[in-house]
């Protein structure tokens, strides 16, 4: 069962609000609490989960501190509350699932610190108690780490698959260029021979009918052979195009939601914002806009860091279509215009008569393009 896009987009906020409301509700029903102080702390502990993906370690520390403060102002609440335990375990799981690099190693110290606090707070220090505390605190964190490793692996495989598809497409395009050159050479040669034969035959009109007939026969033979070669080469191109068309219809901006969902399933959070009056756009421009977004998101998957988040903005203007694909992760993307993906984007925009900018922006990377509906209006 797939959740609605709006729920997935604001899932972290919804989870945090749910914890905050449930936490505060349980506290209000707990008589031994100083509600004036404990309830705001509980709400804060729940809402501290909002940045758990962008700043997992900071979120974990803040939730832990607020949890300890709640217990201080509501003594004994930790032993009677279901939400307290759920928030405690979820906080550990979230740290394991979202912390990368240095934060992941610091997270190990955080888990050990929480475990020590759990043992000290429980008041029993024998081996079985320590073992129970390690299992109780380490299991949700370990599950989170397992989820993160699997998610990163799926994302890496998705990026490799997209890279292989791009390599395939480039190989096909290269082969078609070779076929087009062969066709050009064949037709050029045939035309050159035909011109020479026609000139020679024209000079012999009225003087040597047999020479004229030989020239016309040579013209017929040359052009028949050239026509056969042309049909053969065009047949190769047509069959390749028809096979591709049967395998996958040409996409358009109507499938942009589906593209975004596919990228999200590869592990990259993507926001889509469409504004303006979505007027019908020319088919070629429609396809170019889709491919530009696809290529830009592929670059984010391949080059941005594991904590990257992408945003796609599509604005239907009065005379042009504006695209902006940005990401907030640290990026190792090549400089403007040096990567194959950016070269393809610039080529598509150039053919459409538009303009494009690509480069680092706000700690990430941005690709912005303007595609005029009619040539000469950009």
C-alpha cells in the first residue's frame, strides 16, 4: 500500500506531531507530574524528531535531553508510560537509520551513553542487568543501521542501473551516428556519379545516341544501388526506433510524478512543485523538459552525498517553461558543462532555443533552464 505523496513528503513532521500529542496526553493523565513544565518538555521531545533525517545526531541528543527532563519533572513516569518507551526506542532506531559518516561513529558513543544512563537509572548493576540494557538499547539502533545499509545499497544499485542505461543510450546514439555517416557517404557518392554521367550524356545528345543510352543506364544503375543502400540503412534506424517505441513510449511531463516516485524509491527524497497554468506545450519541448529533469535527478543520485535532498520546480510561464532542479547535499558533480549529463542538458536546451545555468548553489547543486514555447521568444 502506497501512502499519498503529501503524507510521504511531510512524514517526519506527522510522526513528530503524533509523538508530541500522545506524549502530552499521557502526561496530562499522570497525577504526579508538574504539568506546567513537563507537558511543554514532552511536546518539545516529540517535535525534536522533525530534523531526524537532516541532523540525526542533533535530533537524538535533543530528544534524549528532553526525555530526561520530563522524567525529572514527572518522577516515575518512565515506568508507567507507553509513549515514553516508544519514543525512546524510536529515537535510537532513527539515529541508526539516518546517521552517516562521523555522525554514525559519534552515534555509537551516544548509544553507549544512553545504555549507561539506563543501567544507572535502573539502580541494578549486575551482569544480567547490563546485558539487558545493551540489548534493549542496542537492538533498535542496530535495526536502524541495517535499514540504512540496505537503503544505501539500493540507492547505489539504482545509480549503477541508471548509469548503465545511460551508457546503453550513448552506445545506441553513437551507432546511429555511424549509420547516418554511411548513409551520407552513399548518397553523396551516388549524386556525384549521377551528375558526372548526366553532364557527359548531355554533351553527347544528337551526336552519339549510344553514349547517351550508356550514360542513362549508368545513372539508373547508380541511383538504384544508392536507393537500395538508403532503404537498408533507414530500415536499420527505423527498426531500432520501432523496437524502442514498443518497449517504452516517449515520456512527457504528464509522467513527471512517476519519475519523481521512481527516484524516491532509489533512496533520494524529492519534492515536486508545479506552478502556473499548465498549458499544452509542443511535443518536442515536452519531451526535452522531461529528459532535462530526468538527467538532473540522475546526476544527483550519482554525485550528491547520502543525505542529499532534491527539489524539482516547474513553472508554466506566459511564453516559456522554467525548470529548476536543486539539491541540498554535498556534491561532487563536475563543473558546469564538463559532465556527459550536463552536456546532454545543454544540447537539449540549445536545440529548443532556451537558456540553462548549472553550478553549485546554497551548499548543493542547481540546474535551471528556460524553454521558450516558440523559437525566438527566449
